[in-house]
């Protein structure tokens, strides 16, 4: 008897160890298999055909693959987080670039380097004697006046001058909102909408000629190269191997009446500052500042498109946008901004602070508690390109109005990756929602915070993401945000750690709308989710939304059509792995695992809680299974940590 007991204990101990080593994703898949079987479904029923809408030439391959297997959004979010883990620009941008491949693309450039123009430095002389400084300046000159322009020529080779102008004028305006629209009569608003639709039709008529890979790859090469250079500079200066004062004072002796503009580092639109407090005003191509509390008053003329490289080594700096397309913004080129230290303020407007508009924009902040402000298409936003913010540490504030904070529009990937600190994300509050989504209440469009957006019905959208690796964070949006999407696109938030709060009103927190995908993954912490409706794991109109919370004692609050709801042939999932949770809803009828019966077939809503002592209002109940009064909807709250399977995804 004693021997048998010992054997059983050994088996149990081994089994428990195995269970601990199994990734959570295995148990989550098993739970989905279990619940779908109880509802007379299979995991493979979590699927959309690709012919619900007319195929277009702008669909991204990643979005198309995930529309075929929406549950894979969780795996993609984890892979996204893993590939961006270190915060070094080039690996992040390489992963972003891989996910900009179009579904119809038969070939994609991997690396693109033209041989340097042998006449590039003709007439240019060295001004500084420092080898290290001259190496950096020569590299900047090469990218700004050789590789970026030639990459742009390849990108726009098939686009005529009239259509290029259209992209900078009418099409750009169609992205922007007008605060006075809310006061205009309905017929005027309809007229404006028809004009914007004509802009969209014109755009899709020639946009397939734009070959964005060339300029994006040139920007990626520059981003990685300059990151290595500035990190080397920073290390050598801190170690005492380089003296800023000596580098800047050790110059050649100029001959009488020398044309200073002919000397490297002294070009027009170039500036090099020391460790004091400097002010930079106007349009710049290159700035290198070694320290001090600096002020940047920046402008950009897109009619004379050029690259921009700004490197600030330290100090509490203020960046003010005096036009569109500044502060780490790439318009018809690449714009790179590296600020390595200090508590900085980024006052952006439209198309700013990590914005890629037919180009690549990168804002890298190496440390400090920073404040990011912007209006539209800002703070990690992209159209036909990549727009990225990488913030390495500090308690940061992100505040913007629209299409911001990890927003991917057509053929774009927008990303904020924030690695440390208790951060605040605020989106909305400026542009009133005028389509009646909020009823008689006054609410505002956000379209931000891990948001993907397409051009219904003409062109699929992009990928928008927020990756936050640690800290107690607050996310606040209004209508559309927080891992949400609209029209053949993907929006995601992956928050790794911290006690976080997610507050929104509608279409948020893991929600897909109109043939699109949204996912919110929160891995650890005691979290709070609040909103009105169409949120917390909702798919509406051939769309899928997933919310996954893996650890912590969480609170979910919503009014209706939320917490695992499928609407109009949509699919919604809510999965909570561990913790003592509370699920509050006002409307029992269409929450906690609900799928309404629309069109030729129904919708799917799956609610899963796998551990903890939980409290519900609505269908849910602790230690129970249930089926809602709907087509395919139900849930389970049971201790579900199986160890007898490696798990499958239903394929």
C-alpha cells in the first residue's frame, strides 16, 4: 500500500510539473475545443471565407491569413511582442516590414542597397578632424542625398506628378477630420462624404503603382545604422573615450573666403550643437545635438520631399511641430528621430511623432518620462508605410485625437512599443461622432490605440498595435480603439505586465467590425475593463474580436452586446485564464457568450473562465456551463487545466 501511494505521489508530482511547463496557449486551445464541442461546433468553425467582399489589391497577407484562422490572432500578438522585445529599431522594423507584404504580392524585396553614387561627395570637404564624427556625417549625407532620393524614385516611378500632388493634397485631407463638421447640416455632410468617396476612388485607381518597399527598406537600413552609431557615440562619451568639446573644437583651418556650405556638417538645413541649451527653428535635414535642454521648432515642405535625421544625445527637450510631417515623420521619404535621454515633450500636430505617410517614420526615445501630444495620424501611425514609436523607459503620456497610438491604415503598420513605466494612453475628445453610433449622447471618434482601418469597400487596411511590456497603464478612448479594427485590417494591444485600466465607450477592447480583426491580450496584473457596448471580445459583421486576460483578479464592466458576443455573422471570444474575476453587464440577453442568428447562418460567442472564484451578473455563473438564448453562444467557468494533450488549433 505504501509503495502504491508513493508511486501515485510521484506521478502527480510529475504531472503537476508538466502542467506548469505547458504554455498557457495549450490550455486555452483545449478550452476552446471543449466549449465548441458542447455547442455542436468545431474550432475550425472560427473561420471566415475571403469572398464575402470583393477582393482588392491592398489586402495584407497577414490580415488575410488571420481572417482565415482568427484564433491565430493570439499567437500573432505573442510573436509581435517577441520580435520587438529588445527595442532595437532594425529588428522591430524588419518584422513590421515582413507584415507589410500584400496578399497579391508575388515577390518582395528583402534587402535593397544601391551602390553609392561615386560623385556624392564631389565638392564637399571635411570640416571636423574627428574620425568618429565624420563617419556619422558622411553616413547621413549618403542616406539623405543618395539612397533616400533614389529609393523614392523607385517607389514612385510609375506615379505621375499630378497623382503625387493629389496624395499630398486631396487624399491627405480625406484622412483628416474637421471640428466644424458637427455643426453642418446633413446635406452638407453628405456632400463632403461624396467628395471624399471620389477621392478614395481616384486613389485606388492608381495606388497599386506605388512600390513602397523601396523607401521603407532604405529607411530600415538607415534606422539600424544610425542606432548603432548613436549608441557607440553615447558609450564612448560616457566612458571618456570621446570628448564632445574636443570633437567640436577640433576643426580644419578654413582658407580665406571659404564657402562654409561646402564643408561636411555645415550644409544648408544642417546643424550640430554642443552640450548647451540650443534652439533650432525651421526646416532641417540633419541635426546632431550633444546635450542641453533644447527647443526644436520644426517644419517640413512635402513638395520638396527629403529625409530627416535628428539625433539628440541628452537633455530635457521640447519638440514643436510647426507643420505636418515632422518629429520622426516620413513623408515620401524616411524621418528618424533619436532622443537618448531626458524628460522630453513632443508637441506634434498631424502626421507627426512616428508617422509614415508613403514612407517610414521612427521616433526612438531612450529614457525619461515623456509627453507625446498630437492630433491626427500621429504617435505610431502609417499609410503606405511604417510609423513607429519605441520608448524605452519612463512614465509616459500619449495624448492624441484620431488615427493614432498604433494605427495602421491602408498598406501601413503603426506601432507604439513602450518597454517600462506607468503609462497613460488617451485618444479622442476632439472630433465628434456624427454617424449616430452613440445615439443621442455626445461622443468622439478615437480610431486609435492598436487600431486597423481600411477604405470600405475599396481597399483593405493595415495593422495597428500597442506593445506595452511593463507598468501600471491606463488606456482611455471613446469610439473605436484598444485592439479594434474596421474593414479588412487588424488592431491589437499586447500588455505584458501591470495593473492596467482600459476605459472606452464602444467598438473597443478586442473588437472587429466589418470584415476585420481585433485582439487585446493582457498577460499579468489586476485589470479593469469598462465600456458601453460592442467590446470585450466582439465580432460584428463577418469580423472577429478576442480579449484574453491570463493572470490577475480582473473586473469587466459593459452594458450590452459585449463579453464574448458575435453579431451579424461575427465571432467574439472572451478568455480569462486565472484570478478571482467579476463580470458585470446590464443586458443579459446578448452578453456572456452570445451569437445572433443573422443572414444564412448565425454568429458565435464563446465565454471561457478557467480558474478562480468569480462573480457574475448575466448568464455566467461560477463553476458552471451555460448556453445563451442565441444561435451559437455559451460559456463555461470551470477549473480547466488539462495535462493529457499537447493541444491543437482545430486544423
